[in-house]
C-alpha cells in the first residue's frame, strides 16, 4: 500500500535525478569543439605567415568563447536543477578545482615578470610587486569591477565563470525553495541568457 507507493515514488525521483545529472555527450563534444576553435584563433593570430585562406578561417574562432559559455550554461543549469544535487557543495567543488591552477598561474606570471626584469639587457618597465588592491581583486575575480588590470588578459573568462557559478547556485536554491515550476523555468532561461551575454 503506502509503503509500496512510497518506494515507487522514491525510485522514480532517483531515476529522474540521475537522468538530469547524467553527462550529455553532444554538449560536451560541442564544448570541446568551441575550446579548440578559440585555441586555433589565438594560434592564427600568432602565426601570420600561414596561408591567407587559413588565417581568414581561423579569425572566426572567437565565436567559440560565446558558444562555450552558452553550452556550459545549459549543462550546469541542468545539473543544478536536478533534485539530488547539493548546490552549495557543487559551488565549493568548482572553486576547489578552479583556484589551485589559477593561483599557480598568477604566481608564475609574477615570478616570470621579476626574472625578466632582472635579466641583463632588459629594456622594459621595472618590476613592481602587485599592489594589495590588485591581489584582492584577483582573489575575488573582481578586477573588471574596479578597473584593475588582470595579470593575464585571459583571466577575465575565469571571472565570468565564477560569477556564473554564483548566480546559478543562487537561482537553483531559490528554485527549490519556491517549489514552483515557473521559477525553475525562469532560472534556466536566466542562466542561459546571462551566459550568452558573457
């Protein structure tokens, strides 16, 4: 009776959550293609000796950035809206995966700048250790908000990624708290729209 119905409902909920959290081969493959397009774009920009037709083809690789953000927005929103996903824990895992290589890259840039400035015959600007506000903005991924130059110009993509994670988690938590389908749909559409504008 009631026990059986409860068991069936729990099994159905588990199956539904698993379906939402399962990896999707096609979006993952498209994200890989988008990342490759961006890499080829930079490769073409640094190798102007290549044939003109190839350079013209590679110059459209920047579109891969927008495509990657949109695809990631869909995949992550789908994952966070699954019933069995702990949104705060998801955010913590993402940050733990992102921070070590990011901080390592920051440190490596500072060290290489110092070594370059100390090289005999160096004619660039003298090395200065990053100021406290620069360090704080890099740690909070907020350089663009305060007009601080990134140590590397590609770090802006990480800032967008972190801001997206924060928004996605907040919307996912709000969606579950409301227990309303319209808010779930709104959260999914909002995340995808913001990702497309990144």
